[in-house]
C-alpha cells in the first residue's frame, strides 16, 4: 500500500470519526437466506462453479516458491495440485497424480527439487511435467512418453499471490485481484517465507469461516479477553475490488499516528480473495486463511491457516518466536471465532430462523454474499 493510498485512508478514518456510526456503512441492511449455509443443492452449485470448475483459487504466496525447484501442494475438495517453479523461473501447476496408476506424487512443501518421482513405481517427471523415466520401459510398448506427462492446471501469480485452478480451464487475461494488486504489490509478498501451516476441521459451513473475518463488530464481545484491548470496536474502512474486498481494522495505537507517518503500524489489513481465502497483512507477518468446503456436508469444512514470515528464521530462537505466533493465532481463531461459527451453524441448521441480517456496518459481508450469489446463480 503506497503512501498516497495510506494518506487517503487516514483522511477517511478521521472523517468517519465525525459520524455517529464511526465506520463505513453499506446502503442498507441485507437479509441472508439460511439455506445458503445449509442446503446441499447450494453446496453442490458452489463446488461445481467455484471450486471444481478450474476457476482461480488463492493457494498461497509466491514466497513459498521463490526459486527453481521450490514447490508446494494445494489440496481442496478432494483434488490436489503441485505448484512448482521450473528451471526457467516459470510457475507451473499440475494435477498431483502420476500418469501410471494415479498415485499422489507429493505432499506438503519443499525446495530444490530437480524432478518429481512417484513413490509407487518411480515414474519420474521433470519440473516442466514431462515424463523422463519409467522403469520397465518394455512393459509400455505402444504408449508414448510425450502423451503421459503430468496434467497441467491453470496457475497465475499476481502481486505475490498464487492462484490455481483445480481443473483445466481457460482464464481471462483480466486481473484476478481486480485492482487490489495495486495495494498488495508494495508488500513484497514474493519475498516472504512460508513458515508453517495448520488445519482445523470445523462443524460449520465454509462461508461462516470467511464471514468471521469480514467485520470488526464482534471484537468487543467475542474477543473481549484477547483482541479487544488492541483494536477499536466496530470501526473499519471497506473497499471492493471486483469480487474481492478489503477491510481495515483500526488499532488503538492510531491515536498516536501523526501526519506523514506510515499508517501500517496502526492497522490490520484483511483482503478477502474470492471465493474462500482471506489474506491478513500485519506489520511483521502475513496470515493466510482458506475455507475449504466439505464435498458432501454443508455443515462441515476445513479451515487452513498458513503463517508467512518476512524472512526464513535464522536460528531456533526465531523459530520459537514464529511457532508461538502461529499457536496464538490458531488458538484464538479456533477457540473464539470458529467455535462461535459452529454454534451459529447449529442454529441455522435447526431451522430456528428464516434468515439472518447483515447490518449496514458490515459492508464486506454484504459484498461477499452478493458476489457469491452472482457467481453460482
């Protein structure tokens, strides 16, 4: 986020402080149908159109694949992709399946590979996905190696964010971030180090996991013993970028902000990356959240949390520091945010309510659900 954008946001914060609400407001409240969280047919449309169609999904940061031979796997909705940097510096993605018997080749993340080797029968592929070696070559007479390379998947980097499609698909040349890249690019996310990842299996619809990040209204009550002392309650600045959006959480330290100083130490920036990811930029690290729907149950999902540090830890002390940070983040989100969302989902699934209401002070929620409705309609 450049200095000009920061200055404009500072002016908006001061202007909001002079209003009764003190926060950005949508034009009107929004009634959200309960069935969008609980109906199996809605879940199936979301899977078909948002996740399994090959549409772009935010999979992580370019910092996880800085150099040739670096790679990570991206798993969602029963499918798996390998994302790797080739010898030519290009980022590529492949279905994580050997062309022999379909074995998954890799899991997790790594660096410095020169080829991908199947653990089942040692079929070997180069970083560009070409089949190099298949032991027992005489057993495959009549099949051409050139026809049995890894299946390519669409992949793109924008402003240090990696997007992957889980099926072969043609993507538009238009920016996936729809203008948010102008704010995100100055953060230099391609230089960050992927420190560690945690997963949490939750008894809630995947959209509730995303919802939990989309307003500052809950800070006073839900986080009264953790985050409330650091942030102003019910104060946020909202902007939409196509289907994506950004909300800004205001830290109490903003009271010490002086004209011309950087705004960034006094805010937390949350970028919702359609449809299911949230990138949170802090001053000293980045948190990356993914809400992965269950294939069969609208009341189940997996919440994936990845912490990216500005640089690779140099020693055990630095590793302990980031371990503690990740455990704190994981603890707060699972015991407070996601635990609350599970209780919400129980009520929604029970039929206790005909609809829920997003207030004017929750414009990011309204934007998110309107965008999702449009995408699956």
